[in-house]
C-alpha cells in the first residue's frame, strides 16, 4: 500500500496511471490523451443504476467529438456491484447496450483504493449534495447518520460519482450521483469545444516559469487581440509588447525600493508584474473612451494565450505605480505612448508555474427572460 501511495503522490498527471481492463490486461491512461474523459464508479444493483442509460446516450452523442466514458465497477457501497467483471459487463450490455469501456472492479476508498481514485479525490473533493433536491437530501441524511462529518472528507460517497477530465488531463469537475445529467452534458460540451474549453480553463496566473514567451506566440496573441470587436471599427487602442528583461528589472528595482517591506514578505518575488517574463501594455485615449473596446481586446488576448499554453493576469496596480512615481517614468517613455493616449492596463503573460482552482461564479445573477 505504501508503494501505491508513493505512486499516486508522484504522478504528474492522470496519464501516469495504469488500470486493468475487463480481461485483466494493463491499460495506460496515456492512450486517452487528447480526449475528454468522464470517469465513473458504478454498480449494477443500485438505485442509480439506470444512469447507465443516460451515460450511454451521452457517449453516443459525443463520442465522435472526443468523449470517452471510463467505467469502474465498485462493490464498496451496499455491495451493489456483485459478481465478476465479465458478469457485470454482460448485464450492462444486455440491459443498457453500453459501448463505452468497462474496466476491472476497483475499490475507490480505504486502504485498498486504486491510486487513480486517490488522485482524482485529491484533485476534486466532495462538493456537497443539493439539499433542495429530494434525492440529495436523502443521501445527506443517510450518510450523516453513518458519519456526522462525512461531508468534510473527500471520499467517494456512493455509486455513480463522476469526474470530468479535460483534453489536457486537468480534473475539471466532480459530480455526485444526484447531480443532473443535463448539467454534466453542458460541461462535457464546453470541454469538447476548443474555444469554450479555453474560456473555462482560463485563470489569473501570478507565478510564472523563468522562460520568455516565443516571439511567434506573442504575435499570435496580439493578432487575436486586435481582431476583437470594436465600435465602428475605430480600434481606439495602442498596444505595446515588452520582452526587454532589463527594462522590467530596472523598473522593478524602483518598485522594490519604494515597497521594500511588502517585497520582503513575498518570498517568491521576482518582478512587479506578478513575476511575468513578458508584458502586453494596452493604452486608451487620454480624454476617455475606448475602454469597452480595450476590454474586449484584452479578453481576446487572454483566451488566445490560454489556448497556446500560456497564462495571463490583468494588472492595474503596476499601472498606478508607473503613473504616480516619477522615478519609473523611464518605463512609460520607453513604451513610446502617443501624447493623447494613456496606459490603461497591463497583461502579465508567460508560462504558468501554478494551476489555481477556479473562483466561484454566481450563476444566480443570470436570469433568462422568455
């Protein structure tokens, strides 16, 4: 068991794991690189077993677009997955005509749990049941009677828990068995589309590798930016791309002198632009106007960067410092900004050295008027 724990901790991605198929053969998950995965622990005698029908419908609808559903039967919850994997497979094909791959039976919790599920649970813990839903409330009551603190643990709670994995191997979401398939399908569709997948994957990155961005990638990002919508095609923006490391270091030296105490508290501090090796500076008319267009320009660039494997962070603090500190004026002078324009914001851009989780989004702020 100690070996399995080390394997899980040392795994760099989901593709490092091997599982056994329904014939007992080792299968590397690396063969699923580039696919969107839905990994499910299942049972054949469960109240949720009818989800096999929904899963197969989802598979048939999106398989051609790159979806794979990986089914791992598990007998740990009420012993509702009895029999051999061959018997389970026969039951599922006879009753639900499933075509997605089924793997050998596994344990998903405890000392004998498969390292794959140790990894998945570490990436996405238990998010709770929807207590406004009758089935969700029932599951909560049942499990809380067994363990008053069950919801504070990342363990798999029951059959048909699901994990969504993006094409690049990121574990995107975890779904409890009570979650609606319509919700899961919407997320699957987002991950299958390269544009919407980039939108959903984008994060504000504040730690970067010490590696400059290639010129061709910077040009591609900016090209996507200037193709953003613009009212009457006025394009009221000026863009400056900074790759001069000495210029960044020199202005950072001024920043450090003025903010010595704050910099000292940040052990990972490299430069005043969230440690990014490259910058994209966006300017708008000094008399106002163009902010909306510049915002859309920036969003295009951030999404293009995400699609190219880069990270970004939109910065306002450094702009205020550059404008207010005379000793930093040389940085603005070097940008050669026209007199009738002013620096609006800076995009830090580089190769990410972190993978932050998504911040919560309030879907209640959206209403559909029909």
